[in-house]
C-alpha cells in the first residue's frame, strides 16, 4: 500500500493543477467529514462518506474528484478487507480506460505496483501455473508467471508515454501535497518519479535472472560502469532486444540524457549513482577499477556542488569495505569523509560520512583472562583492541560480603561492578603500551597481570 499512497498524493496534486476548480463548499465539507472519520479511526464510515462524494462528482462530471475518490476507496478497501486486491485492481483498470494524460500515466504505474505486490505475496503459487498458449484469463488471480511480468512490464512502459510532456510537469508545482523525497532536487519532474518507480522493477535481479536466465556479457563492464558519456553510447546486444535488461538500461540512458546538461547536477549525480549500483549488481562487482574511476571523475567534475558529497561518501564506503577485507583502513577513507564534512557539513553525504568516520575512529576494547588463575603467580590477559595507545589497569579485591552480589550480577552492565568497588582502593595498578599503527583496525595482544593473592577481584 505504501506505493499506492505515494501516487495518491500525485493524483490529488495534479487534480488541482490540471482540472477545473472544484473547491466549492459542498466538497470541502464532505472531504472534511472524511478527515474527521480518519482521525477517529473509522474507515468504514469514511468509505461511506467517500461514496457520497463519488455520487456528487459523477453528477457534476468532476473527473479528477472521481480519481481522488477511487484512490481513497482503495485505501479503505485494504484496511477493511485484506482480499480487496481484485476490486481495487478492477477499479483502477476502469479508471485508466477513461482517463487522460497525465493521470492515466500515474494510474498505470500504480496499477503495476499493485500487480507487483500481489505477485510478491503469491509468487510460489504463480510459478507453478502453466497456461494454455494463447489463452489469458481476465482474472489476474489466475495468471501464470510470464503473464504477470509481461503485464507489469507493459504498464510501466505505458506510464512513460509522452515522456516529453511528463518532463514539463515539475514536482515543485505540486510540492504542497506530493510526498516525494526531493529535498536535493533529484526528482524534479513527474517523469523522474515515474521512471524511478519503473526502475524499481527493472532493477530487481529476481525478475531479470530467475525468470529469464539473462547473463551479462563481459564487455558490458566498461559501458555499464563507465562515465555518463561512455554509458550514453552503450548499445545492448541485439539478441537482448526484448529483455528486461535492455529496458532497464534504456531507462537509465533516457534519464541520464534528460539531466546530462542540467546546470545543477543533483539529478544527474543521483541517477549516475543509481546506475552504478545497478551495474555492479548485474556484474556481481567483478570490475571495481572502472567503478572507482567513474566515481573519481564525478567527484572531480562536480565537487563544487553540495550534492557531490554523496559521491565522496560512496567512494569512502567502497574503500572502507575493501579495506575491511584486509583488516586495515586506509587514510584515504578518512580523507574522503573529512572532505565531505568540511566542504558541505549539512548535506546527507556529509552526515553519512560523519557516521562512517565515527565508526572508523571508534575505540574498542575487550579483555579476557585465563580460565584458571594460580594464586601468587603472574597470569595473562588477552586483549582485543582498536585505536588505543595504552591501557591502565587497576585490580580491586572484592570483599567476601559482596561475593554473592558479584555472582548475581556477573553478566550485568559495568555500572553494577562500579557499585561493588565504590570507596575501595586498588590493590595493584599497572600499565601496558599497545601497538597502534594507526590503521584503524582490530589488533590482539597479551598483557601480563601481576601476581595476586587468592581471592575475587574486579579488574578495571
């Protein structure tokens, strides 16, 4: 339902922009009643009120209000009946048949989402079906796997008809009710919203690989992961003309071409990062050099723009994951984080970099003693540490009266142990230097603990 709610906002918004003014007192009053029922958590009463609005809208020929009612009815239908998908889908199909651009496009995309939700919930059962060739049931609940995927594919393609017109409808025009994450102007038009919604489907490897057995040729690497100008020259093999792979790549190319000359490159950077993630997923991350080169090129070209901190973070995170395999962290990771933070500290990329930097610089310590200690003999403490230069130890002898409490809270938090040694003096203290090569990695060592008489001790 979350996608349905998103596009509900779009439809209502565009209604205000493209349709006749229907904000008369009667409708305002009726919709206020709907809102009141929602506040009181009475979806059945709200649905009855929405049906009244539907009759008013039909009588007056207010098409946009009918669409708005359609989406409200879908929302309440799902709240009141978990098996309402068939009714909701039928309502959407009827509305699509009678609607015009751009509402038709939005409803087509939303219907595709509904089919995907149903497919995801019933995929095992759907995959067991085999339909007679040339016969497709009207009831989608009887469709086989191929019919579902082809229908979804067709709806997303149809939702992008008249892309030039969609590119003229800005999100800012309807930002008062359109709940799209566009704080960084990465989804500036309705076209962007619909393309990304379709890409959620084409990006899903389970549809691409499991259903169609698509393999990715080795020579795709430089094109899929290359710079935007290299990618725009990419031609998919002819034998993949009808594959989901071709359609996904085509959409990324179209979206890239749409934003390639933007004066503010936020949308271009965003689609490039999405495309690189898509490409690496398809290629199973088999060539990192091209990927890194493209990120470095993006950073060099657009580094003066705040949104480029997302590129710095992507690079830093990539290096960090690579370094973790070798159990070290390079200074280059910190340099990238610091660059993003210092350049544009209020951006998402900088804030993500702060989190990564804190993770890298965080000090960690765990201490384990030998299982059996011999009284009056030195013993070993096994130390696992990170970003620590030295340790100062104190040993406190636990009074016999507190031994029971100590055992009770043995696995408790450190504050419990602090309460056991309050107002006590340590019986022995010692220091140990830790080898710290400033590689921000975990290290292990052993530290000798001085000989202690028989008894119970807390080491801090």
